[in-house]
């Protein structure tokens, strides 16, 4: 079972930037090449939604339309860490952000296909 720990959340004014980190551990042989790493978010009173995903092995990325051009997902294989760089933040980006990992996913946005989840980190964007 892969363990995930997020960090980097906080309070920022609209238009500002934050970078979230997700540190992964526990994969067999420390090999994450078969995994898709995703970022999801959940705002108060709303369902959890897909934000971005990346295939660990060759780095193919996908984004929800609401964050395209503003957010960038990346990974550092040497550190087993995935990042979400968030620029031009808006008040509607306020949510708890979760990192997730799932092996051999085809559709990055299907949260039920992810087998491991972090505890979440709060992002608050003030207007």
C-alpha cells in the first residue's frame, strides 16, 4: 500500500501562487513507474473533483478545464514526490486538496480507481 503525505497548503490572496507537494512511500521495490498520481480537491458542501494527474513513467498529464493554463503537475522521481504548482489562484480554488495514487489507470479523473489517498491539505484563496 502506497502512503502519501501532502504539504504546502495555506492562505493566499487571489492572483497568488502556491505549490503543493505529495511525498510517496511504500511501493513495492520503491517502483512507481506503473502508477498514475492525481490531485483532487473538495470544497465545503461539494463533491470531490479531479484537478490534475500525471503518469509516473513517462509524465503524460491531464487537467480539469477549470485549472488548465494555471496549474501544473510534475514529479521528481529521485524524491518520489509529485508537485502541483498553482498560479493565478481564484477564490473558487479554495478547497482541501488531496493527492492520490493508482496503478495502471486509463482515466485519470476516476477517483474510484485510485487505491491510495493522502490526508489532504487546505488551500484558501481570499478575494
